[in-house]
C-alpha cells in the first residue's frame, strides 16, 4: 500500500533535511524556494536528483524540503539521503537500487574539533630544537 504523503530525514555533516514526498508533477521546493534558486550549482542539483533518476521516477512526485545547518554541499547530500529514504518508504522494492547507488549510507564524516595548543585540529606549530 503506497502512502500519499511521505516524510523522511536525511543528514550529512551538520546539515539536517526533512523531505516530504507526495504524488505530483515534479515540483521542487527547498525552504520555500525553487531547487535552482536554493542550490544554484548544477553539481548540487544533479547530486540531489540522483535517487530519482536511479529509481526512474523523475517528475512523478512533488518534493518539499526543509533543510537547516551546515553548508551547501552538506545540505545537498542531506536532501539526497532524505529523498532516497522517502523513495524506499514509497516502494520497498527500490531498496537494492538505492543501496547499490550508495544513497542510503549515512556519511558520518564531520569536521574534527580544534585541539588546545595547536593552530588547527592536527596541525602543529613548527618544532624548534633550540
């Protein structure tokens, strides 16, 4: 049984995206703006659309996204993951396709914190023997 309204969450770095999927004609709204307006880089737009292309469902759903935190790349990847999860919730048969594309795997890499007595997380000040 397919639901008419699916809501999922995707995360990447510090970004959290709440994706709402409902049957429609392919409209995108990201934080009440169009996809092209919110993500002007074509690489981000392409990356976000990958789960739809893999599932061959481009233009079948209206997608609304609320995304917060992080930068543009983190937000784009968070949206991508949330969209993939929503598609799997819509049709469980898509899980192997999404898994093969790597869309369901949470990328856990985050910025490492700065350590005391160092200029950055791992960089050290120049060592002087004398």
